[in-house]
C-alpha cells in the first residue's frame, strides 16, 4: 500500500462522491488533506469523519468559476498545513447538454469548472511544489474524453481538454520533478449519479439495470478511483508522468455486449 505520510494534498470537489473517497483514503495513508466544495455542512462532515479516525483535514469553500477562489484554495492549504505536495483536480460540472441544445452560458460554466479551474490551480500550486523539490498533480478525467455521450457534449470536451493539459504540463514540468497524470474514470456509483438517474426518470431500479451491463457485477465505486489516485500521488509512481489511465470495465471502444 502506498504511503502519503507527511504529504499535503488538495482534493477539489471532495464533499461527496469520488472526491470524498479520495480525500478519506489519502488521510488514511497519512496525508494532511484540504477538503474543498461549496456545501459547508457536507465539508464539515467529511473533515470531522477524517479527524475522528486520527487523520488531518481542513475544509475550504470556494467557487471554481472564480479565479480568485482557485488561488485561495492553494493559499489555504499552505497557510493551514505549511506547504503543498499533491493537487487532485476532481471537481466537475456534469450538467447535460448536446451540441445542439447546450446554452452558451452553460458551456462556459462547464469549461470554467472542469478545465479552466484545474489550469489555474495547477499554476498556483507549481511554485509551492518547487519549494518542496517536486509534486504530483492528479487530474480526474472521464472515458467520455475520447468521444463522449451525445448528451454530455460540453463535459466530454472539457475532459478531452484536460487530458491534453495533463500531457502538455507533464512535458513542461518534469524538469522540476513535478508529475502530472490523469485518471479517465468510467461509470461510478455516487450520490450524484443516483440523483441524476432519478432526475432522468430511470426510477429506483436503475442500479440493478446498470449492474446487469457490467462484467464484474457492480459499478465502479469511489474507493476504486481513490486507490489509483493514491498510486499517482505517491512515490510508487515516482518516475511516471504524462500518463492517462482508463478506469473502466470495458476497454475504450469495445462493444458493450461481447
């Protein structure tokens, strides 16, 4: 199991779902974790749960659409814990929209949260990484980065852009021992996914129908992504950068019923 003892990590969008799973796992591995979100009640609950098991965590509320808020997240981590070693860009807007239907304002918001904010956060983190002799950025992408469902047009574009940013930044920052990697995540069971499926009219039985399509008998869970994120954040991947790992039960491009 990797160790993150002594590391200081930011995990954006970590008051629920995948981000919460990553934050909790990082804390179990010894990291001091900055929990980020917009819901202060949920944020306080995540921090309390981490502290209850002996971990170190603090919550910062920030709107990733605002550049100043992005900078404040990094400043908060340095002020609270004394530095920064790991940045996990997990937060994402997954509002639906096709190329024909998505309003421009929604397009701009999704790109701001999913692509512009990770860029701003990375820029802000780099000087602090340099003072500590290196660092790790873990971008949480999606298998939708390759093409994406039609109803997920802006989301898919943002994750494709994030994948290029990951590789471009990795090429530039390796001279400073700053590593940048990405996890392209498949269908994952979270509180948010459940809400979306109900809103789409799938009904309470949607999960059983979904599981029936999965070869391993379940959807991915936040812990699955947390394990992979910990690998990229730790010294176990000390010489790995610019890598994009697909976390999905079907290889990308494989037919769904083989």
